[in-house]
C-alpha cells in the first residue's frame, strides 16, 4: 500500500511538500534555496518529477549541503581549515542537521544518528 505522496504512478496525487530522489530534495528547497531552473526555459521544466533525475538530484543535494556547510558551519567563509578532525566532523554534523531540518530548521538528533553510521563507510572518507 502506498501513501498518498509516495504513489509511483499517481503523479496527480503527489503532494509538493514531498521529497524527491536519492538525496530527498524538497521541491520548495530546489526552487527557493537553490534557484533551480528546472529543465528547459519555461516553467514546465520545473516539474517536480524532474527531481527524480539522478543528475539533477545529486547536483541540487550536494550543492545545498555545501551551501549549508559554508553558511551554517563555517560562518559564510568560502574556505576554512579545520584544526582537528573533530572540528570538521562537528561542522559536517551541523550542516547535515540543517539539511534534514529544512530551511531555517536544524535537526541535530537526525545528524547524530546518521553520523553514528559513518564508521561503516570510513574508507570513503579518508
């Protein structure tokens, strides 16, 4: 059984507050925060279903996380060196909490839970 906003073949029933794709991009975040132009030159190219496209989704998600890291964890600086691994991890947790919470919100409980699983992927972080 599908929830209303998760029905794969009932696009007319999908709600706009839903998140889309691998990185769970909200349509409103793509438009307002990331200034997503969509596909094509008209508003028809901003169809939320295009957010399922892996290329669009990864570009928006990584771009948004990078922006949150820069603005929320690094104080708006373009570059910052971290003195310790712990400082870098704290900055990443903060950005991840904002990513999950949505614009203007912070979900540090979620960020902490995700970070506890990072050890499984340690080889990719070194």
